[in-house]
C-alpha cells in the first residue's frame, strides 16, 4: 500500500491561496484604475445640449452612489429613526402617501418607486438642496434611473438604464444620449419636516433604512454645507443678492421662472397672491417647518421646487424674484 505524500496533498490548497493573494493584490493596487471610466464616467457626451466643459465628475463612479430600486416602507409609528425636525420629501398621489427621509436620500439620491401602476422616480441633489419627483415614463416607455456620478452646475445628472441617456434634474431634460431633448414630467412633492408631513398625513408610509446597503443614516455626509457659502463645483456666475444657500420656492409656468426666497416669504403673514405668466397663483409659506407650496387659483397644488438660491439662479438666470413689500 502506497502512503500519500502529505506535501502533495497540501499543494492544491497552497496554490489556491497564492492565486487568492494575487487577486487581492491586483484588486487593491489596480482596481481603482480599472474601474475608472474617465471624466465622463463612460457616458457619451457627444452632441450634449450643454457645454461638455461644464459637466464635472462628482467623485464616485457611475452607480457609486447606489439608487434604491426596491424600496421598503414602514408605518409612521415605526419610523422611530426620524426626529420631528428631520427633512423629508413627501408625495401624496392616487391616495398613496409616502415620505422619503433626506437622511437616506443623502446617500442614494434616487428612489425608483411605483404609485399603483404608475412608475415614479424620486430624486434629491444634496449639493443643490433640490428634491424633485417625476413620472418615470418617457416617450411612451417606462424608465429606471441610476446616479451617473456626473454633475452639471453642481446638480445631479441622472441616467436611464434603458438608453444610457443623461438627464439634468433641474432642467428636467435629457442632455445627451438617444433621449436627448426629451423632458421629464415633474409631479407635486413636498419638501418639509417630518413633524409637518406626519401631522398632515398620519397614514403615510416611510422609506425604511433597510435599503440593502450598509450606511450610517444618522450621520450627514455633508456636515455644515447648508450654512456655508462654499460650493464644491463651479456653476458659472453666482447671483449675490442672497446667501448662496438661501432657500427659495421656485416655480415655472409657461416657460416663465419665478423664485420666492424664504427670507422674503418670512415677512408675510398670509398666503401670498401673485401672478406668473398670466396665471393667478397662491404661495403658502410655513416658517415653522421651512417649507412652501404653490397653488393654482382653483386650489390645486402645482409642481414647484425648493432649492438653494445659487442653484435656482444658475439654471434660471432670467428668473423673476418676488420681494416682500417695502423690501426691494
């Protein structure tokens, strides 16, 4: 009987250990270079509707900030991770009420969701302070969106996975790719406090921290940013009439843009009546919860956007600006 050589028995295991070490070494030293897709993150920018020089890599690669594709929700009473003053994006649509905490969106920026049979994409750009929701059906076809890792005027560029087109959040438009020029239909969204939203809609469901990703949602990745005048990326000329991070309620009607700075709205005690592009509107401002809504003359809530002043004016340099009486 031949006794097996113990050295030979251990040889295959030793070889696999060496292979594993080689793989780890290559991944550690060369992985970033292999994953890096260049300053355009692998997107085709030829023929873009905006100057390519104004599109900047934000740091993470494509999908380095992971969108939430299978959102889980909990009842309001189970959302004990939220404090009353926490910011949320709230949607009340087709009898369905949902809240998307900004503390989660800071790490994901996009939630692909459904309201009944209707696909909706919820977006948040931490650098511009803009929460916006859109119908996720373009040119008759459903779309799902991811985070491109690219920015235009400091605002997030989404991309749709079906055509690899890049979409500007604040322009509400595809700026490159096969869908170039197509527009997203914005829907009504509240950017408010958890205390306000949960009081108005106690039956709301809340996006759960069980996102499938390991993130510490109790810590902001942008500490101090909202109070600082500093911007991380170039946006062109900056309008100095207000602090760059002054929040405004921005509305676009019939191609006319108008901004209502919180600093001005806080001087009013009653809902503001105004006219934009020949249309009568009301602007309702809640100083306690730092939010505002725009209503039509029939009381219907119209899509509007709460944004930092620098972001709104960067995208709408021709914007009209409302001033409180006696404060030019």
